[in-house]
C-alpha cells in the first residue's frame, strides 16, 4: 500500500472510488456533505452536468473566498459556481427530472443500509431535522443510487440486517461505497465486490452486522 493511500482520509478514499462510477455526458446529483466531494476527483476527460434539486443544472466548484454569489448555492446552501452551459430551473422542473427518471445517478450519504439494500439517511437520532428534503425522490427516481458513507460510526456497523431508523424509500440502492469496501445489493443479498487497500475481507465482515456474500477473494478497490 502506497504512502499516498495511507495518508488519505476515509472521506477522500470514498470520494475517489465513487468518482470512478460517474460516466461521461450524464446528469448526476450529489448529496450534501461527503457526496459533494466526489466532484473533486473526476478524471479531467469526464464531462458531466451536476444537478441540485433546488434548481441548478451545471454546478461548478466552490468559488474562491470573496467571490460567492448568494444566488448560486447547492441544495445544502453551500456556495457554488456554474459551468458553461449551466441552467437555472424552478424546483418543479428539477423534481420533474428526478421523478421522471431523467437523472442518471445520485450519490447520497447514509446512516444505515440493510440487507435488502434499503437506505436510511434522513433522520439523525437526537437531532431535530426539517425533513428529508429530496432524498426520497432521489432514491425512488434516479437510475442509479450510490451510497457513500463510512463503514462504522464510533465502532458501530452502519450496514445492518434491518434499518432501525426510518427508511428513505423502499427501493434497493445500486451500490454502497465505504472506507472499507464496495458492496452491491442484489436479489441474493449484499455481495462484497471490493475491499479497500490494506483491508481484508475478514475485517470487512467483522465490521458489518449484516450478512455478506463473499465469492472468492474480492479485488482491491481502484482509486484512480
């Protein structure tokens, strides 16, 4: 394992791996928090339009300090720029794209994912939240749903037999990318597809309370 990889934060490792799932010339939604980091690690030759459910298509990077425009924000209220060809649309059209199946992919954070591949990501225990925002629509409507999250929270597994938190939607997500593994929910169950550099399948199984299907030795997670 290279020194570069060992110095990566868990969030950077996850973001780099998820970025490899982004295909050129697609419409992609990035959730707030960790998922928003994915845009920083796209290959230079991969051109995509990022969408925010508050009504922006063509999100760019965060502007330099002092150049923020209060009219240009993502769904989480963070400042953004707009790339050439970007469009500002109303919320009705934005959700029409999501609900109509026109969004190629969404990347969302997660609090729990269960053995069925169902996601819980909007209710934080002990905290007041205004609601789930567009998460329900994104999970139900995007063509691919990728969950980007750390594998455990203070030592507690986040991939569980059944979600104890309210579900975001009753639809199986497409892929789970953590700082330990890439796991694919299937009809047969959760399949361990890849392990992070320096992480063994046994370590992934020990950090996961849900049952994992392991066929042979999974390959190491690519990061570039």
